[in-house]
C-alpha cells in the first residue's frame, strides 16, 4: 500500500486468475469464467473501476441465491443470413454478449453486416470490452443493453428506465487509435455510486436525487433515490431507446422489469442488441483507415478552449489508462481487497495476490 494514494496495486494477470478461480469454484465453466474475467479486468485496466472485478461479490451473491445459473450456456438461433438471436438462459451476461458479438462479426465478414438480439441475459459489465471484440476483428459496431430501473423519464420522479450504456466503435488507421464510445444516458453511471459507497467517498450533487427528491452527495442516499439523466429530456429519450432495442425487440424484460446485478431476489432477464459492420463496404479499407486518421488528427489538434491542455479522442483516456496499468498494476483500496478476499474465504480458494 502506498501512503500517498492509500491504494494497493494488483497485477492484471493476478486479478484475472483470481476471478477465474472464484467463478470456477462457484460452478462456472472454465471457458465462461475466462470470458467474465477478461471483461471485468479490462474495465479495471481502462480505469472504469465501477465495472471491474469489484462486481464479483454481487455476482456470486446472485449465484448463491439461485437467481443466476452459473452453468448456463448461451445458444444462438439464426433468423436470416444477417440476423440471429442469442438466448442467455439466465447465465452470465458476458458469455452471452461474447457469443452475440462473435455471431454478428461472422455474419458481417460474409455479408457486410450482422445483427444479433440477446434475451434472458444478465449484466455484462463494461460495454467497451464488446466494442473492442469487434475492433479486434476489424469491425465497426453498435452495442446496446437495457438495465434495471434507476432513472426517471423526463418529467417523472420514480425509477423506470435503466442507466443503460450506449456504445459503438470503429477501427483506427495507421496514425490514429480506434474510436470507442461507451457512455451512460445519465450524468454518471450508477456503478460509480456503488464505487463511492465502497470507498467511503462523497459524490457530486448533480449525479442523483435521494428518496425525497433532493440532490444527494451521500452515495447510500443516492441509491435510495434516482439517477439524473444527462441533458434532461435527451438523456431520458436515450434510456428509452435502449429499452426499445434491447428489451422490447429481444423479448426480454423492459419498462422497469429488468432486475439489477445487486438484487438477489429474481433473474435479471436483461436484453442486448449488437451490430457488426464491415468498414470497407463503401470504399477500400485503406481509404477508410486513412479517413479515420484525418478525423483523429482534426479532433485532437482542434483549437483548445481556455484551461484545456489536451483534447482526447473518444476512448483515448481509457486506452492510455490501460497501457499504464498493464505495466504498473491496477489500484484498489483496502476495503475492496478485503471484500474480494471474503469471497475467496467462502469458496476456499487462494486470496488475491498483491503486487510487490
């Protein structure tokens, strides 16, 4: 632990191995354990700790309560040559999402585009890891999901819509990085409030309202109330859009019916929507990548407003974080390590290794 930052460094390889051991001890097959671990650790590497391995205790609690099937294997059904549906069978959302995007990519490689709807799934962590899966295959992508009610519709005051992330991506060129957008339709992701609660931190008062409708800086009180949509009615409409594409279309829960990853009373029934698109449908791949280079340079070299030292491309800050954390380790606070090790004790597996 370092005195200055009061954090403990964990190597990403050790975090991955630890998560796999917990999941396998909980009945999750090896292949699926690896997929879940990769998605969670990638979030921590990218600095999105709200969706990293600290999610594991809540996932394991859902397994123990019988509302998430650790052994479930997702299945895929082709609908047309470019459309398919994955049934998650109430297993982890990560394998269902991985299969969904892999299927979309396979169809896009032949037909230029692939679309997959996923039903009866669960939380799949950070959307950016699925976008990255498509980028690694040279594909553009759309990644949608719905989630448990946390956000009021514009003009309302009760939880109805989920803080459901909107994500998409495209490969970069020789002199640029991939475009990766992953954002919530709320002012902040709800996972950031859970992170603040774990760490004993306050939150900004423009993130959420408490149960009485007052701005909340106490994360415990914020979790009793509602998240605030970004841009007022615009954020509310985006949240509804996620429900249309992910819930209504798939046949999964919608309109406030999704169960959250911290709820141990019933299955999640989360829906997702994925699309993979070949970037060279309208021009050569070389031309596409060259145009992405131009876009990147135009964005990052834009004239800066007062007080701004650097302009970043969407996803660039997270990619820089990943590079740093791969070499230096992922920072955790002691309370987070203790919570993870309690799960290790319950399952009689080795505790997480601390860097240095």
